[in-house]
C-alpha cells in the first residue's frame, strides 16, 4: 500500500482556476499584505509541488545579473516569485517590469507577489518621485486576492481576471 499526499479539500474546487493559471503566457499577481501573500504563495507552491523563489536571491547570487537576458536565464524554470520589488531597484538593467514578466511567462507561466498597491485597476510600486517607481494598468492579468478561511474546504483566494 502506498501512502501519497492527500490534497487539501479546497484544491478540487479550485482545480480549474489553478489549471488556468498554469497555462503558457499566464501572468498572475498575489495582492494583499506581505505575510498573507507569502503564506498563500507557499500554500500554492505546496499544492502544485513547486518552490517559491526569491527574485532578490536570483538577481544577486552568486554574482549580480548584468543584463535582462541573464535575468531571464536565472528566472527560467521558476514560476513562483516573491521579492519582486528587487527588480525595481536595479536601474542598470533598464527593465520594463511588466514586459519582463510577460516575456518570462511566454514559455511557461508566472505567479508573483505584487509588492505594491492595487488601486483603481492600476498596480503601483513606490512613489512617482522615486527612481524605483513602477505603475501600470492591470490588463491581461490574473489578480489573486487572499481571503481568510475557517474550514479546510474553503478556497483561500479569489481570482480576478483582468481583461484587455
């Protein structure tokens, strides 16, 4: 007799949403307070059998990335990201954050914690007067809103699909 991993009861209900997030070209952001978003990313990683990766660790070690191409090589094979804000702090890369993530998702998919705010259908990081400021309209994205649950069969998030 083999003892396998028993999925959490909510996984069956969320299977279509999880499957759609894993399609090539899919880009999704988890919104909300940092620790809540990290907890949900870890739950989703455990559910999907994937390990969330720190973008900061990928950018800096063992040596700092020198180009956008090198960044994409280091991100390859890792669809779950946190510490996304470190991409905003690297002016020498001259990245368009959204474009870079869409390129990364092209061959697989990307799910990342958004480090800023979501207001009026816009994702914002930092302040307009700062060099790390990023703002874009949430179009052709999936936004994941963590929600509190009381029972194991409740899905711990709500999906919001943003049209073109």
